[in-house]
C-alpha cells in the first residue's frame, strides 16, 4: 500500500477507534445530529408528495362550465358547440347531473348524506381540458361566463396554483431550516472535535515536535467528523422511515375512506445517498474548521 | 551539516534566550553543549532541530534555511532528527511500544516494518520486556531509555539530547551515556546539552559553552 493510502487508512482506523472508545458520548452526538436532520428531511418528503399532487393539476389545466338548472337542451347544445370551436379547448367532456351525483356518492363516501336529499342539487357541466397556460384558461373562463345557459365557470387549476404558491413558501422554509440545521451539524462537530483536541493536546504537541505535518494531525479528526455526520444522516433516515411507516398506516385509512391516493413515500436511493454524502462532508467541514482553529492558535503562540 | 549564523532567539515577553550565536556542526560529529541552567542550551537545541525558529540570524540544516521554510517543510525537516527531550514528552495513555511507534506512524512506515523497528529499538535500550507497560509504570531511567528508543527508531541522521542524564542515578546515567556514545560511533551526529560533570568526562566530543545566551567557547565558533 502506498504512503498516501496508508496514512488515510490509519486515520480512518484511528477515527473509528476514537468513536468506539466513547460510545455514549458518540451515540448522543450522532442522535442529536440525526434528530436535527430528520426534521427537514421529513418536511422535504411531505413537500415532494404535495408538489407531485399539485403538478398533476397544473400540468393539465381544466375548466368546468356549469350550466344553469334552467338551461334548455338547445342552450346546452350551443354551449358545447362553442366550447368545441374555442381555440383554448383541447377536449370537451360532458358530465350530466345524474352521472355527477353518482360519481360523488361513489368517490367521496357521501352516499348516506346524498341519499337524504330529495332532489339532485348538482348541475349539468362540461369539463374542458385547456390547451395552453394560465392565459388560455382565463380567456376561456371569461368567454364561457357570458354564454346563455351558463351559470358558473370555474378554473380547476386555481386552487392547485394557490397550493403551488404555498408550496413555494414551504420550500423556502424547508431550505432555511435545512441550512440552519446543517450549520448546527457543523457547529456540533466543531465542538466535539475541539473537546477531542483538548483531550489529545499532549499527543498532538509531541507529534508536531517530532515531525508530524498539519495533515497528519488533521486527518483522524476529519474522518471522525465525516463518520459522525454520516452516522447522523443514517439515524435521520431511520427516523424518517419510522415516521413514514407510522403516518403511512394512518394515510391508508384516510385513502380508503376518501378514495384518494395520498402517500408519505420513502425517499429515493439517490436522495438518501446525496443527503448522506452531504452530511458526511458537513461533519468533515466542522472538524476541519476546528482543527484549523487549533493549529492557527498553536502557530500564533 | 548544521549551521547557525548570528542566530538569536527572543521569546514573547522580550526574554532573549540566545544572542548572536554562530556555530557549525559537521555530519557525524559529537557536540556537547555546556552551560548553567538558563544559559540557553535548550533553546540552542530547539533551533538546531527546527523546533523553534530564530528571531534573527539563520539556522541552516542541510542547506535549508529554517526561516524560509513553510510549515510542512519544517515538519518534514524535523523527521531527520531524533530528539531526547529533557522532560521525555512521553504519551502517558499509550504503552511503551505505542510511544516508540509514533515517529514511524508519522513517517508513514509500513505497519509490519514499523513494528519490527519499534521492537528492535526497545530491545536496543533494554525495554523490550516492558513493551506493554505504560510510562507511569516505568522508572525515571526507563522513561529516559524509552525516550531514547523513540528518538532512534526511525534511524535519524542527527540525535539531539537535552540533559539526557538529568535526574538519573549514576548507573542509569552511565548506561544512557554509553548508548549515546555508541550511536555516534555508528556515524550519527550527536548534539547533547548537559551540565552533568560525568557526562562531560565520559563523552569525547567538541564542546560549546553558553553563558547568558551567548557562546563563550570559541572552538566551534563560525568559521
């Protein structure tokens, strides 16, 4: 094995031994890091699900044109023809009031409530898939609102757009929280390494007197920080998995009742790998800053 | 070759430990640095082994001016030396074997070769049977010999010993001095500071005398 690899192998071995030599304190540090990291990771998972949910609607904008209960068949025919001829309409689908009532009673579990109604309160409606963005939706909405027999026109994407705007705010919040907690990871590692350096000061000083380079001094601490960050990330992912399992069971009940498909999914392998690598690097950064601070102070003396 | 040219050392606080010292030590030479306590012997040894840098003047080791070197180059230069510290500077949480392994770990020696060398060095100073003992379990003489084992284990070209017989009884001191003499006989450059009369009598080498930080023995003054 060449000298460079040998030095790194020894540093990793040294870091691992140091970690095992203080199991309680190492476990507590790792746990603190894990708990702190699990919060933004869990939030980001929720966010990813919500984003997917909103994207399904915003990528396929629809407009619902509700006819007045008093609309005549001729008026319905005219509205359909106008919609088919409209530049913004991609596909026009008619949902009769009886079919709408059946759908509602099936999908939302409202059968009991709807059965007590004497008459069907739902109107006939056209659901229009819109070709184009927000402008096309708005144009169609404005045009259709003025046609005879039309009582109300609703853009189905509006709430999704609002949700997306809300998710934008949430994304920023998650980013800010993640940045703060990442800084916390660096600070925790900085302090852990500072305490370790204090405990090993005599050893470091002797090593420097007999020819240890800064790299030789720094290496075991860098690997310690790296290992601590990595283990913290593993704990964080484990906590997220526990949360996903617990919440998943509740969501399954909710999905069964409302016929929805909302899930708190597990992260992808790429995300686990990426975040774990980032945490390991942040741990190493905290350690590097701590050792650098010690070496700088030593030189100043 | 070690060369001091008008070297001075002033510590923070204004204390000048060494003043305008010029000195040349050739390869394989044995030099005894004499002087009372506080004369500047330890400081001179620290300058010669690149542990300290001069405040003024120059210290040149094998053609390298220590003041012109960076941190890494200085560390690498120190590996050429075996230093026997006055206070041993042993690591008390590591056993004798691990203490001797330290310079070899720093030097990046292959593990098996390092272990072989560490045991040979311990054997040389008569401590192989105590390789697992912590320094606290060793006598003063044994600690001194352990420090010597650590200084020679990487086969340095120069050994610098600061009061190697201080605090030792006569038998232990004679043993240590014989050991140092034997290293010099093998061609290792030796710089030994001492105010021990027995050491001065037993070791045959060039003498440098310091008083209040200045060189007063002209024999080795700058040529």
